[in-house]
C-alpha cells in the first residue's frame, strides 16, 4: 500500500478508538432532569446566591439579567453582580434592569482592578463569593453575564445537586448559532470540548477527568471552602476546568452536561470574534507546551484532515486502499458529529464541513501559541494574563 493509504488506515484506527474508547463523547444525552413544578415545600429549599462577573457587558445584560431576576425558585435567593472594571456603564444598566423587572434582589459591587497573580474573572468571582458567603447560602450559582436562564433553571440545578448529592453541577449553555460563521464553528467547539472532556468520564465519581462550563456552575459553598476556591486557582485562564478539578481533587462529586434551557445570548457575527474566543485560551489548554502543540497539530491533521484528503486523492489517483480507508474514516467522523448538529438544530449536511472547521481550529491553536510568545497571549477585553507561575504571588 502507498504511504497515503497507510496514513489513512492510521486515521481510521484513531476514529475507531475515538468512537468506542473515548467515553462515547459524541453522544449528547447527558442532560439534567426537570423537577416537578411545586415539588418540595419552600422551607425545604436551600438558600442560594447567584454570582455574576461582568466586564463591559451593558449590551448583553438586557437579554440575560432579566432571566435571573425572574427565577421561579421556592427558597431564598439573591443576585450579586460584580462589575469588573467596566467602562460601558454595566453597573448602571444592571441596576436599571433590577428596578424595571423586580424579582430576585440584586446587589452590584465593584472590586477594582485585579491584584497581581489574579485573572480578572476570578478576581471578580472572589469578591462576589466573599459577599455571598456573608449571607450563608448553601449553594452559589456562578453564571456569566451573557447567559439567559429559563425560569426553572435554578430550581433544576439545586434539585439535581440535592437529589444526587453533587457538589458541583454545570450545564454547557447552548451557544448562539444565528450567523454563518456561528453555524460553522460553534457546534464544533462543543464537539471538540466533549471529545477532550467526555461528559460521562467527568460525571463518573472515580474518574480523573474533570471539567465544567463556566457559564453555568452551581457550586456548594462547603465544596468551595474545602477546595479553597477561588484562591487556589487564581491564575487560571481556563477557570471553569480548573474549578472543577479543584472540587474533584478535594473529594467533591461533579456533573457536567448539555443545557436544555440555558442559552448564551452573546453574538459572534464575524470569524474574528470566534477566532479570539478560541485562540485566547487554546495554548493555555496545552499547558504552554511546544511539544503538546506539535502533538495537537499532528493529531488534528491525522484525525480530521487525512480522511478527506485520502478519499479525494485515492479516487482521483486510483489508490483504492487510500480511498476506502479515507472514506470509512470520513464516514465515522461524520456520524459522530451528527448528534451535536441535531442538538444545535443544524442541517446534517454541515457534518461534511467538519474537516474545514477542524483546520480553522488548528490554525486558531497555532495562532494562540504565536500570540503567547509575542506577549499577547490570553488577552481578553483589554487585559493580557501572564502564564501561571510567571505572575507575582499576592502578598
């Protein structure tokens, strides 16, 4: 057989492993059950404080904050919005929305610029969680400013945590897929995330895999204290995964799944917007390792690019083994992507574009490393964060 055919066979074997040996990552059935409306007396529901870190979020708050204010929760709950150095009037917009819609009580605080050794979001969470702890809640709901919740979202999260004795319950919000680039990139983003952190492995008590989706995390205050959060992860760029690891390492039970009625309202109309979303943390995900970067590039090429290339070249050049191996690998790849496309209500034909999307992600990852070595890595909303260990310790 030709070298291309052998490479295609390698790709097919890799897909065989991914299909059966990677926690059935391609399935989308990890979902929270909906509790019965009115179940449980009001006094039996634990107190909850919602903590919302927000930096320059005035544009999206009108589409998200009212959904938190309107939560149908039988117990006591309140919201702390932490204005993380916004320059667009985020705090004023939040207060105005609270006055207009009523609902859960809202407190807005501004902690100032992050101390050395802290990333901005975790600095905001630190102050929000500290204020929340003075109210004595049993749970903290950590949710981003661009996340809209169904009226029973908080009830569902608390019921699941309580009924299944979970210390952390996280739902990956359904991201927006309104524009062409969003349709191309967003479902693949969640698909790749679940491939890296198979939800079944995350949810298995004895497994080492840990992850969360930072847009929607219900965390017990007891588990947060036991894990030393957020101080123990204060330099983390990928804060949600770091938070889940800290909880699991300290003996906590965690759960991660796809959301039914928790949605991101943040638009990503241009490829550049999506590019920044991925590239800002891609190299951090690889632990800033050139070796892991090289392995990732080779792996993405073998798994996602070789099948289409082998199929096309094999058919045109008469290389039957390459065409067969590439075609079978392409078929498995397409089949594993279909459930995610169905979850995002996209056409099954979009699965044929997955190799192109994977190429974009490969380039985004390389760009993330390039920006890091240029001193512009992990940049977000006007801030650039140092590699963990490089930032000075807080005194």
